[in-house]
C-alpha cells in the first residue's frame, strides 16, 4: 500500500482532457510528513495504518487541529490499543471514541476520527471491524468445537444423548 504513488490533480483537466498534476500544495506537504518526529514519511504512515488493519481489523486517523489554511497540522495513525467506542447506556447507540495515547485519555466525537475497518459480519452494530487473524481464529474455534462434538457423539455409540419423542394424541392408547 505504501508503495502506491499518491498524486494530486487540478479539478479541471487540460485542453486534451488529461488531468493536470499539482506540484505544490499544503495538502501535499502534510502528506509528505504527516506527523513530524513520528513517521519518517507518508509511506511509513500508510504502513502503520495497514499494520493496524491487518492486526485487528481497525485503524483510525486522528487529524490535529487545523492550521491557518484549514488543514490539520498533523495526522496520527491509531490502533485498537488507542481507540475504543463509547455507547449510550440506555440505547446502546454509538456516541464517541475513547482515545488513550500514553497516559493521556480523552473522548473524541464520532465524526472527528477517520475510521478504517474490515467488515465484521457478526457485529450487531457494525462499528468495529475484525482482522484476518481474528476471523481465522473464529473459524478454527468453530472447527475444534465441531470436532469435540463429533468425537463425543461417536464415543456415545453414534446416538444422541437425549431423545425427544412425540406421540400425537389420536394415536395414544387410552
């Protein structure tokens, strides 16, 4: 992912209909060095996001406060060790993110973090994603449970441990 070149183009194409690349822009400067002192460059920033996604199925980008041009001063990649959802206790509705960086903890409104995630089909509210390793573990646990059940079933003479029968009232002897 980090080796894919990123480019920015003018909104209006040239006379031949081709996009016009933007050479200088504050957004390009931000992307070149998303968080000075943390990431070496944009590639390391993207790699960090990709690692968080692969490890746990979730990654967040936290933009810093805007500068005088309205752009964030920096971008920080966060993982599940930093971010967790907050839900309203009465309704269970998602309301904000709880963020912890080092010893500093704070809440962030839901729309102020960029959340990237893989789909979790078993999630009831689809707020959090699931990573490939967790999905594989679910499958492995289900397979182990089936194997344990099969073993017990066959050790029991291939007969169920409980049998329910129903005799319709019209066929019951009086």
